[in-house]
C-alpha cells in the first residue's frame, strides 16, 4: 500500500477509485431521498431532452427534438434541461420548456416525463421509474475508439458506468458494427435497437449546410470565400498532459498549396474537457453550440480518434488523422477496429500530415469512404430524426 501511495500513477489511480466509490454511494443515497417524488403521476405527453449532460443544445437530441416539434404541433410538452438555462431561453419561443438541471422543477420533470432522450450516460442519482421510456442515442457512429466495458475499466468504474447506462428501453445505431461492438459488446445492452442511423447526421446526408455555414462564419467572423479547416481532437483521460498539437502554420500552407484559396483553421475542444486552450494560430470554436454545424461548414477535418470522422465521411469531405500519441492511446484505450483499416490518411507527426494533405486524392477518398460504409454496415439514410420522432409519438399515446 505504501508503495502505491508513493507512486504518482498509483496515487492517481487510487484517488480515482475512491472518487468513483463516493459517486456510487451518493447516487444510491440521493435516489432514496427522491422516493416521495415517485408518487407523482407520469405525464404521458411529456418528453425531456438532455444533451451532453446539460451542456449543450446539440447532437441527436436536438435533431429529434426539432423533428418532434414539427410533427407534434403542440400536442406534446417538450422540455430541455441545461446547466446554464438562461443561455437557452431562445427555445421558449418555439414552445419548449427550458429547465435548470440544478432546480427542483427539473427533478419533477425527470421523474414524471414519459420519454427521456439522452446522448450520453444519464444522471446516475436519478431513479428510473416504471412507465418511463428512455431513448439512448449515444453521440458517435462507426466503430473506432473503445468505450464502456470495452475499455477494460477497474471494477468500481465498470459498476458506475453500468449505473449510468441502466434503464434504457432503446438505443440508436449508425451501423451494424456499432450495434455489435459498441451497444452489444461494450455497453452489454441486450434490449431493442433502432438501426436507423444518427438523427444528427440527417442534415449532413441531405446537404443542408447553407444556414449552418452562415451562422458559423458569422460566429468566427469569416468572409464567405474563406475555406475552413476544423481541428477537433478527441478526449483523453489525461488531457492536461496532452500538448502535442500540429504545426498549424505548416498545415495551413499545405492546405493552400493542395486546395487553393485562403484558409483558416478553427479549434474545437471536446465536450468533456471544456477548456478554451485554443492555440494562437487558430480560431476558437470550442464554445460553438453544435458540432454538426461546424462539420457542415468545414471543408476539411483534422482529428485523431474522434467519431466525427464517421459524420464527415458521410459528406464525402477530406479527413486527416493526426495521432502523435498513437502508441500511448492504443495501450491505454485501444480501438474496436484497426486504425490502419480506416479510410483516412494517418499521420504521427507534422511531416507526415503535410505529405498526406499534399498528396490527397479525391476519387480515391470517395471509393475508400464508400467501402468503409459498406464494411461497417451503415444504417444512415437521412431520415433518422423522423423515425425516432414517430416512435416517441407512439410511446406518448
């Protein structure tokens, strides 16, 4: 024990274990305190949405909510919960109930809504009631970095993940590989799956980019003729220690040489690690509301292990992987599928990234993307939002 405490890595691991145990104990105790609220009747026409634990109005919940608003035409009560509810009051003009997720009113809605839609782990301290219907959309497609039980987590962390996943009535899937590897294997889920694609990708497949691009370019203060490269690295367990950013000046020069035009690079931080540690050479897109708007507006995506590569490939746009910590990431987390089988040029340093950009072949990319979608068994059709909205309507009758 003394050697574990004196070792920084062991100390960090022990602290994380203790933190997880406390979270589990708190969750069970809080559920007990909420027992009286279980007496409140479930409202059959009430639907509650939460995106990225209340941080955003985005992703699959946003796409489903907007489709539901059009279809329900006022027949359903639609509510959203946020950390900073005041930022999202604009939704009220469309008849959406906006809640602070730290309020007592939110607790009432969480325990009385007939349908609850989330895109990540749900709040483990809130009980799941009989008569409620939970839709888990998740927030990524394809089959790339490992998640859930597939990460080989310690016992207490696996238990906490299980607590957050429990109660789901249906999951959404983007592909056969996602169904088998992520939902069945990693999440250990054995229930119903709607294999309809990701609702957030409907706009990408249909090419509905005009309004999104207008809003993004206004946000970033870009002229309409500017070409945009989006740099969006994924989450790491030790983000504070990650400082291996690409040489942005070199990247921009390569983009100009290969594709022509004037380029700007925007940095998008991951939703879990919400720090605006944007590099001086980049525009800051971390606080922009919806990642899909950024993908619709970008001409090129540079990332690493993020599932945004799946979304971008649906639009047949160039994706370049910059993975200077590939060996460490593989050892720590690993992948569902071999990263070298992905149809995106892989670079581990700036020189390789420059060469990948300069040698980019559009026709080769399109064929590789099409084969990739077939190999993973894509379910994307552009109609997922309507399919899920119809299912919610049927559950609320």
